[in-house]
C-alpha cells in the first residue's frame, strides 16, 4: 500500500508536524521526511555540493526522517530514495505563517517541497496557517508548548480538505494546491477556491553594521489594485483559501511583440 509523504520547511521541531501526521494517519498511511532545522524562505532549492545526512528521530510518538538539507531535498528523498515504494501524494506543511500572494508563494520552502512533488509526477498540496496582523507575536505563541490545541484544530481542517481532494480526485487543471488557513478557522469556516494575489513585498534585509545585513521582513506588500477573489482577500476575511496553481504557465504575446522577438 502506498502512503502520503509529509514534509515541511519549519523542520523537525515544527509545532504543527506531530499533530498533522497523527491526523492524517487516522485515515491513510503516512511517512514524514522533513528538514533537520527550519528552512523557510528557501523556495525550491536543491542541495548539490554538500552531502545530505538522514537520521530517524521520534517526536511525540511520531517517527520522522530528519534531513540535513532543504524542503525540496526532503521530497526528492522521500519519493525516490528512502523507501521501497513511492508515495501517492505529497503534503507539505502546515507552515507557521501564511503563504498567500505570489511573492510568498514563490519564496516559500513549504510550496517548494510541494512543487518538487509535482516534478516527480505526484499530486501535491501545501498547507499554511497564519494571521493577517501581528505575525511575529502570533508565531511566538504558535511555536510554544501551549500551541497543541491550535495545531490539532489546523490539522483537522487540513485533513478534512485533503479527504475531499482524495475522494474527488486531484483536479486535472492544477499542478498543485496551496491552502491557507486563518488561525481562527474552525471546521465550519467557509472555504473558497481562489487565485494567487499578484503582490510583491518591500525590503527583506536590515543593515546591522557596515557590510552586514540580516533578514528582517518588516515592510508591507506591494499590492495591485485588484484583490477580489484572491487568496489574500479571502484570508483577510478569516476564510480558508484553496488555490489551484499551474506552475510556470506560458502566456501568448501580442503579434507586434512576437514579431520583434522572433527570428527565422
């Protein structure tokens, strides 16, 4: 029997990991392969020049393969190297923080791990949970020992969504799904199919001293005027956004631009 491969970018110590694995395991076989430490904002990076060490560990009764590498490495190893059989789906998350909007989507290690699942020919879903304001204070709570009920609730919602997807069959139109769950959500919270908001972000780095900069995302989004129907708008209303994504989808150009670029 095949299994669901669970990975993330928050690492083996993620507060969401044991709760998600336990919730999924009540319905399907599950195996977890995750980074040995947090690897956020890494996108779909793949290790090339360094060796990758894999260790079996246990957290709260959950067996985990801990990988000294990136989230996409974890998917690669979980699909092709660590087990005698391949998974039938990749589930990445639940990320501590939203991954809504195109800028976060492209930067996210959670989404990167799911994208690697699509490359391997598997259906893949990235789950994230967060708040619209006060992320730093919320994240501190979300990583605390008291966060168990939060992640049990988020995991129950994620499992319910996954059950719908598996019962219906993964949508042919999508390469992957990215799901954002507000931290206030309950099982009866509305869920909407959305689009990716075309937003960027401002400065990501703060000068600490001459020649030294540190990651410090304190800026806001660079918004486009139209947010109706997007994941960003839906999450702001406290509703769950489910966004089907077609990766690197090409677009047609106008005839003048095409003629200017092409050579025969």
